[in-house]
C-alpha cells in the first residue's frame, strides 16, 4: 500500500476518524454478517456498545489492544514520555470498560469482546464467535 498522505495530512485525517467506525470494527461486522447474525450499531445501552444483538441479548465490543489494554498482548505498550498521563488514561479506559460490562450484565446482557489483534487470525476469531453465538462449526 502506498502512503498517499504526508505525515501532517495523515494526522489530520486520523484525528477526524471517529473511534466508532474503525477498520477492525468494520471487519468484525462483516464477519458477523457473513455468519448470518444480524445486529444494530451503537444501541442505547451502557457504553454505547459497537454492535448490539438484541435476539442474543449480547453486545460485541471491538477493542483496540493499546487503548483498552489487552492483557499479555504484543500490541500493548506504554509510551516512553508522559508516562503518568498515559497510565491515568489507560486506567480510566479499563475502568470504564469494566463498569459498562457490569451495568450490561445487571440488565441481562452479555458482552463479547473482540480484540483488534484477533483479526490477524480471522479463521480462529470466526470459530470463537460461532461458538459464542451457538452456531457450531462449519
Ligand atoms: Zn491484543
């Protein structure tokens, strides 16, 4: 892939991309759709989950490993400068995720988290999701 943007232009473009419509999220949506699952986007539920499956009373959250701190993941690092700022930010993210999951659980909803790194092995991810939704192997 040729990088058509200059560094400055790229950061402008990136800053305009909303975190609600990321490439990993689109890939997961396409995968679920292919599996025959139907869903809505950003339902009116705690944390405005990415993908809402009413029939399964399940939300699917697609998390970036870095910002949501995927435990033990290679994509997780802490920037060398502004360490305290980043640590506080990461802590807030993780706590927010936890609180949302808890609130959803109290309402009878299940949360399935898909980590960004899992998209590197789509067959494996698809198997996991088929299992999570009781679809069995193909
Ligand atoms: Zn990861």
